[in-house]
């Protein structure tokens, strides 16, 4: 809560708290700080062919200065239809970047978070 309360800007702070509730409702997991700026939900262990391994949250978000980074770990290759309905955004490999929640379709965002979360939860529970 201290981290969220330190987010600069009233609207951004309000959106950060709304995202916290959205993720908690979808994942039914507690929020955990991953590093200094990522709020994550759930976790999985990864191991690359190189031998490098570690742990990461299954999903989460970070209220960055210019936008929110929302971690959709399953990526976006199967989400084009939802992305078209989302509203203004940018994507990286597993990051969805949005400026403010009022610009996007929250039902679509919820579906994307839930789908990715359930996929990774199932994939890494075996």
C-alpha cells in the first residue's frame, strides 16, 4: 500500500488502486512486491536452456511514470481480437502498456489478465 500511495498524480494513483483490486479479484492471490516497482500475483519458476533460472510473478502490473505496464505473460499472439477492442495501448513481448484506465475497455483487460493467469497457473502447476 505504501508503494501505491507514493504513485505520483491523483488519477494515476487511483488507477493503480483500481488495478490492485482487479488483479486480486481475478487471481484470488495476495499482492506481492517484485523488486521496487512491480506488484505481482502468483509465481512460477522458470529455467532457460542456458541454465539460468529464477522465479517470476504469473501476472501483475507496474505504475511507471509514463504508463502502466501490465504483465500478460502468455503474450499477445492469440489476443489480437481482444487487443482491437481494448482501446489505446502498446505491447511488448509480455507487457501491455496503457496510459489510463478511463481510456480502455476494462472487461477486455479483465479477460486478457484472466486468460494469461489461468494459462500460466495451469502450465506451471504440473
